[in-house]
C-alpha cells in the first residue's frame, strides 16, 4: 500500500516524493473504529470523523461552489476531502497542498491514497506558497499539526475560514457603531484631515510603535538613539513611549470601547502633548475625542460604516484589518516614509506578557503559538495571528518601503529586516 | 418546541463549524450551546443524565486539547441522540 502510493507520487511529483522519503511516520498513532467506520488518531487528534468520514468530507467540500472548475484543498487528512471534490465532474483541476509531510507519511501506512493521487486533475503541492488560492476548503485536523514551513500558510487558511465569524462580530447588529459615527459628525466636520500628513515625511525613516511587551525595551533604546525621526504611536503604546522620554509626532486611536481607550490616556499629561495630533476613526467614543487637547485629525477605514459620513466629509482612508497597527503603518507609508521601523509589533506574548506594562499571563491559558524572530514558538491568540498575516500581506504590497522589526522576541514578521538601534 | 429546535440548530451549527475548521465561530457556538445545555440538563431523566455525564466530560477534555473533530463526533453522534431523541 505504502509502496504503491509512493510510486504514484514519485512518478508525478518527484519533488514531493523526495521530501516524503526523508520523512518518518509519526509514532503516536491509533486506529479508531466506530461501527464500520475507520479513522486515525495522531498525536491525540482525530484526523477524520470516526462515525461518517464521507459525510464530513462532503460538508468540508461544500465551501467550494458547486460549479467551480478549479479548487484548492489545504491539508490531506485521510484523503476524503480531495475525493469528495473529485466526485464532481465539473472539477477540472484540484490543487492539494500537503501541510504536514509527517502526517501524510503516517496516513500512507494505514490508508490507501493511490486512487485520488492517480487522478489527472490532481496537483500535489508542498506548502511553499505565501498566499492562499480560492475557492478553497481545508482539513481542520491537519491545520493543527502543520510543519514549521507551513505555519504562515496555515494562519492564512484559518483566518480565511474565520472570516465569516470576524464579519459577524464586526457587523453593527444593534446599529451602535452607525449611531456613534453619526453622533461624532459635528466633530468630524470640525476636526482636520489625516491626509494632511500624506507626503509630509517623504523619504524619511519613521518609527511606528504598537503596544506589545517589547515596546518597553525598544522605546528606551529609541530614546537613546533618536535623531528626530518621526514617531507614530498607537493609543495603548503612548504611556510606555512617554515613560522612555520619547514624544510622538502622532497618536492614533480607532477602538470604540470607551473605558479601554480612556485607560490608555489616564495619568498622561495631555497638556504637554498639545502639539501632538490625534488621528482617529469616528467610531471612537466622543469622551476620548474631547479629552485630547492637541489637534485632531479624522480618517476612515474602508468599511461600509463610513460610507455615509465620508460622502459628507471626505477624509483620509487608511488600511484597517482589525488592529490599530494597520492604519498606523498605512499612515506612515502614505506620509512618504522610505523606511519604517516597527516597535512593539509583537502579535504575541513575549515574556508571557499581553501588552507593554501588563501583568504576566498564566502559561496554561496560552493555546496558540507563532514563531518569534529566533524561530521559537511564542504564545499568541488567533486574532493576533490574523492581524500579523494581514500586516505581512500589506508589507508585501509595498516594495517601495523598507520595513524593519526592532525586536526578535515578538512574532517574526515576513517582509521585515531586523533593526539594530545601535547601528 | 421552538426552544427545543433552536437548541438543536445551535448544536448542528457548532458541529458544522468544528468540521469546517471555523475555529472562532465554533468556539462561540460551543460556549453558547453549553450555556443552553446546562438549563436543559435540569429537565432530563436521571437515567439519561447518568449516560450523558461521561460524554460531556469527554467533550470538554477533547475541546481543551483542540481535538475538534472528536468534539464534533461526540456532539453529533453521542450527545444529540441522548438529549433530543
């Protein structure tokens, strides 16, 4: 069974076969039988339904539109998902991306896979691509055991699968956000435009500070090596930055939660920041906007929430995909930065801390991981990983800007180089 | 009756999300379903409760170790018939 399957792969995809030859099957493997159905448990995780694998695979395949001619499958599992899609006569090409060679090698030992691998419509791929293809479906159990080379791809697949939920959460069901934006219309009319900063820092190096735990250390290093370059900081990063003695050129705030955002400014001498503009999305609570003593500049995210007010008061549009770091970086890019040095963009819990200045987390509560700048696993949350991958996609779309990351303790960010302050 | 059907729809939706790899939505539906199930438990016959308890424990353990396909199997094929059939 193993030899026949390997022979098919050798013949059709020699590059994949070569990698598989060096792969050892996983040891922690148990066959699971419930009634007539047979499945596999690997490293404690069930790979396919132990009750009805075909039913499960057809459900997973339902993410691909019924009339699609091409599709991509992330993960192979027991081979049921590729089989379910190949049942469709309209499928002309099926890309199957193996996310774990160890799992594939293990599956070969117990289940014949040569049937679907022989199908001429199938193209078997290694996970060496950085973007995902559509339409797509995935084998969820394999997403939990990917090889390190497939980690970023896995995060993108999970992010894509979670998109309906993210939309559901951001959908303004109660109309509260629309009402908030409406109630801020007077402030939007009165306040300036964040676009006034577009082109202002042409060719310069700009420091963009998020509020990750490493900001405490890197802001102190910036204080020592700062040569007057512009600094943009997100609201939650303001206190650590000021504590290090660095005054930012811009503060940016986009969150609608009143108490959370107010706490970022609590105890800050706002009068001393009278010359520093606050860039805000008008979903921000009016108490936060009114608290700021310096100039206020409005920007919008590309979201239907802002359509109406944007028609009345056109203002800067900034990239936003859930995290305030996205518009902060986009503003620096649109200001004309040639180099952007990211600080505190950890998207993880280095030193088991959630944020600069925050308390230690209980380690047992951390169930998700991402690779840091040393290639080691560091605890994170699924939404942080989503923000990270969206930032990486953004960076890949801006080859005109050189991006640096000032810490290796947080998540590794593709498309950045390491920034040494004492260079 | 409507409450009964809504619970089953919530369970089905939760199972569907786990099988599709929609982790965020599955976690949300799972938490909501466990809440409504706690209310339902009070009305179940003692014999059913005895059979349900180990299933629930296994579901929670599987959920903690992120064995989501097994969570879906247990909910769909073991818990649902006990509570609703």
